[in-house]
């Protein structure tokens, strides 16, 4: 669900609902939402990327790939 992925990105980027702010997690969820067609997630991902190091972005991308692989295995 693209909205759920986006909402997780918002929660981690803002600290909503008592969640600790974690830009790597936020980037991961925005990235996953963007891969599923969310233009808003693409913009949010770009915005938070400006405040992240290249290493943090690479880690977020690695985590997004791992999540996709894990969900693909569960669906098979």
C-alpha cells in the first residue's frame, strides 16, 4: 500500500506518533513509496536527502532493497 509506505516515511522524518526521528528509515520508506508511484514521496525523499550523508543514503537504499527482497520471498 503506497499510502502506508509514505505514512511510515512521514512518521520517521517527523517523529510522529512517538517514533524517534530516523532519516535513514524515513528515506527507505519514501523510496519504497516512490518506487510504487508516489510523486509526493519522491519530493520528500529529495528533501531529506539534502540533510543526509552519502553513506546514510546508501544505507537507506540497501535497507529498501532488503525489504523488497524479503517481501518478494514471502509472496512466492
